[in-house]
């Protein structure tokens, strides 16, 4: 029984951890990745 529960937790957890990621380049040319859409910047949704 415990093995089944552990297996289900391992299978389900990655699906719950998905989030939107954004990529943007600042004025100095540094690439940034964030989970929040950048305010005032053109952030591109990343995979």
C-alpha cells in the first residue's frame, strides 16, 4: 500500500509544479528568467 502511495505522489507532483516562465533582456543585455510577467518590459513566454 505504501509503495502505491509513493508511486502516485512521484507521478502527480511534477504535474502540480508547472508554472509559466517568462524570458526578457534588460537594457544591459542580460537575459532574465522569471515566473511573473515583467511589468513595462516585453517578456516572452518561455516554454
